[in-house]
């Protein structure tokens, strides 16, 4: 019996899973088995050119918990998740041959490495069906072609809103799945017998007690179950109504939505969030807070669409600018990573990041600005450190935000320097945040 293969990428959920629904339909139409896989790339465990592992312990644990939750959900439907360990270009073609699959369904991700993975599968002779489903608004629904997208976010947002564009209705999770192949899957090349031990290794400690996102606690654990529970918990008065007023706070688990870690792994879809937020507005009314949540989700869309427009150029040293190649001072960069720059607000934020895998959006802007504009270091090194440390690393948003702060993106201003003294006065005037992270770390 032949097999349809579905490859989970950054869409580790069952609800609003349009690519999975396509795979299910294909398997049923051709009377095929359905194999569900996730690939852990060894490159994630290797050291970057900047001297640290690409995937740190915080994100490793969160992804492992996300996969475990997905496995539990799949087993309830008579399926299971196969985790493969190895380069996608090698293990997926080998897996496809083993189960007699010639068609792979997966999420479309418009970032250079992710696109190269898909191309490698095509070069191996596989039929790869990709489907975009990570944004609020579909690219083909935008009121402009990708290559003609406005360069400034404000115009991007205004043109979408003026057309009254709305996200597609999120799909419910499937209630039935085709059966897996009968083959002895434990004999697959590079099969990891205990699929999640690999990712969970060395990450069994509890989250830091002062973390704004304590990801080992049930309410914040990786996976669709916690994601949907948190969505309902946050969409309760007064939290959404206060969002615009509290979003720049440096501490507090209800000052922000904290949706980003689950969005980054795809445990919740942006469309599902919008649908629930819209329901909240119908019941409790709309206001600046609920609008600003939509506003931030559109920022996330914007960073994704920029990848469709500019692709690999977003990863070049100059970015989209005509600025000279960035300078870099390794010793200053190391001091920044360790929270030992001598600038208290920056050091507090960097120590929080290293200890917890999370820090507020405002703090991310402050520390990124300090690295680029005060220490004159390479923005790409900072982006790589965030990738390693952040539990909510998202390739499009991370790259877009670092380009924005460094002045190498589409923003008309050449760089966004955040004055540390002013930021301290505005956001930590009593020094509580600094005291929390400088006194014991």
C-alpha cells in the first residue's frame, strides 16, 4: 500500500491545519496510508559562526513539549508522529522510499533555509505540495502583488484595512485520520526510538521562578492544548482591553498576550486567535486594546510578506539598505550576551533572556538597539543570539525586527536607537526590573 507523507514544520497543531487537510484528502482519494513526520535537523545542535549553539535549552524544551502534546493528540485519533533526526534532504527522501510515498505535503515558509529544504526534496524526485497558512491574511488576498508591497508598515496596514480584508475562517481539527502505514517504522533510517528524548536532553530543569513565560508550568507549556487554553484565559476582561496600555511593561504575565511562543511553533494559528478575538469584541466591545492586538498580528504578517518580496536579501549584511557592512567587536558582543555591558537596563534584560528564554518586546528593542547603535556590533550576531535563546523564536519576525532596529530594513528612518537612560525613566523608573535581574544573576 502506498503512502501520503505529511511533514510538520512550524505548524505543530491540528486545528486550522489546511496543509494537513490537503494531505488527508489526498490519502483518502488515492486510498493511501498517511505518515506524519517531524524532522529535527542536526544543524540546530551545531555552533553558529558567532560561537554558540543555534538552538538553546529554552527553545529545545518548548519544542519538545509541543511535539509531545501533538503526539498525544494524534494517538487519540489512531495516528502517531514520527520524529526523524537528520538533514531534511537526506532523511525525508529515505523515509518516503521506505513507505512508498511520492508526494509530500507541508507548510510553505518563505525563508531561505526553509525554501532550500523544499527544493532539495524536489531535486530528490519527490512531488512536494506546499501551502501557506501561517499569516492572518493570505498573500494572494492582499490588495497588491508581493513585489509591489508597500515598504512602510503603516501603508501596508492601511491598505489592508481600507479594503476591509478579513482572515479566512479557521478550520476545526480533524476528527478522523487515515491510518499510518503497516511498515515497521522503527526500522526507518535515523528513526529516534524515543522521539522526544533527543530534544528534551539536558532541559529537565523547571523554568526560572521569575520568568514572564514559565514554560515548564502547565499553563505555559508548549503545545496546542496549552495554547488554546491560554487563548481563552487571556481573552477574559480586562486583559485585552488593557493591552495597549500595558504592552510596553517589562514585567507581568498579563501585561502582554504572550501568544508569541505558541505562534512561533504553530501550536495556535493567527486566524484562530483573530476569530476568538473577534468573538470577544462582539461580546465585550472593541477598544484600543483589542485593536492593538490586531495591529500586532498585522506586523507579524508584514514580516512574513517581506520575505516573499525580498527573500535572501533580508539576510545580507547590508540588509535592504545602502549602509556599509556592519562592524563587529567580539568582546563587546560577548559582554552584551552575558549582561555585562555596564548599562544596567541592558544588562538586566540580557540576564533575563539568558535565564528564562523570554523578555518583553520593549526590552528586546532596548537591548537590540544598544548592541547595534551603542556597541557598534553586527546586527546579525544579535539576531543569531535571539534565535538561540528565545523560546518564541520566529524566523520572519526575528529577522524583520533586527533589520528594523538596525536601520537596514524598510523603515524610512535610518536606525531606531533607544536611549537607555530615557528607556529606564519611562519603563523602569523605580528600578524594580533592574533589581530583580541584577541582584541575583
